[in-house]
C-alpha cells in the first residue's frame, strides 16, 4: 500500500472514531428512553468490547496481574466514560463536549507530577486560554460566579480530568503490551459503569437496568460502533504523528455540534460560542505545539 493511501486510511480511522463519539449522545439517549440508564449502557457497551478482546487474546487479562499499574488505567478510563456518557445523555450536548475537551489543559497539570514534564510558558498560556473559555461558558445570568450549572456540567468536567489522566497514563504505561492496555480500558468502562450504576441504584438516583425490546437494536448498533471506532483509533494513532491525531480528533466537536443542532439538543448562545472558541483554540494550539514546547 502506498504511503499516501495508508495515511488516508489512518485519517479515516480517526475520523470514524471522532464521528462515533460525536454522535454517541443520540443512541445513549435512545437507550435511556427505552429504560436503560447511560451507566448501564456504558457497562454493556464496554462489556461486549471486553469480551471481544478476550476472545481474540484469551490471556490478555493476565497482563493486569503482571503490571499492577494498569489498574490505575482501569479506574481513570472507566471514570472518563462514566462522566462523559452520563453528562452527554442528560445535559446540553455542545456544552458538555466543550467542558469535556478541557482535557489538553488538564494534561498540563497531570503530566507534571506523573511524567516529570514541567509546564512550559506556552503550555501555561494555553491553560489560561482554556480556563478563560470555561469561565465564559459557565457564567450565566442566574449566578454571579462562573460555576457549573447542574450535574451534567460537573460530570463533563470530571470526565475531562479523568480523560487527561487516562492519556498521561497511556504514555506512562507505553511499555506494557497493547492488549493489556485494551483490557484495562474496556474493563474500566465495564467495571466503573457497573459500580457507579450500583451506587446510583442504592442511592435512588439510577433506575434498575431494564431495556425494552425496541432498544436492543440500538444497543447492538452502539456496541458495534464503539468496537469499530476503537479499531479506527488504534489504526490511525499508530500511523500518524500525535499532533495530527489530536487535530483530527477535534472533529468530534463538529460532529457533536452539528448533530445536536439538527436534533435540537443544544443551546447555541453567544456565551457558549465565544467560550467554546477559546477552548477549541487552546486545544488546537496544544495539538500544533512542537515537541520542544511540551517539555
């Protein structure tokens, strides 16, 4: 295969991943309307993905025993999905995705103690730019302070923090076998989804799992979509530079914005647009920064 063709397929794989994540709010909402809370949906989707990985590599789970640090990845990646999937199902889609995409800003703070990467002047400026965008997005006429307005905001922010931790851990644990990292990430979504669902059920805020027959085709499609999107991510990220991967993945914002606008699932206020532009600009600058600016 020619180099240009391979690069095109790699970009297509990343675009598929961004498309699935950008549109995932819709099937999660459909499943909730059919009786399955997004926490149970998360456990279901990642449980199927985990089963597929273990069928492909039956001994992959043993890598977690050989590398105990991977359990940190289980926790971080699982909580990432719990936060994002729950938030995007219940909150304003664009607002949730914007708050979640503070991940590059949080990565600056997480990489310092974990990887020993002291933040550069450029990374600190990008952090301030992203935080300025958050202040604008969160400030409302109902509150004198720019604070999260409800559970969806808190979940989106928490999901972004854990997403940053997940990405830093993936770099920290890059020496471990890839199938072990896949088991950790899929297992994290399964275990944390089930654990959060059980806690929510005990607290009376999450209904017991139940899915009407009309919801099963949606669930099957979502499982297949997430499997294909992960394959696309694995293929594309392994063949493209990190900054190229980051830029292509930003198209998730476009897919989420357009789909939510068409289906009336988001509010495009001036405040959201201005603050979102600053957050996206910070993420783009982080993706475009050279290696010398990252250490």
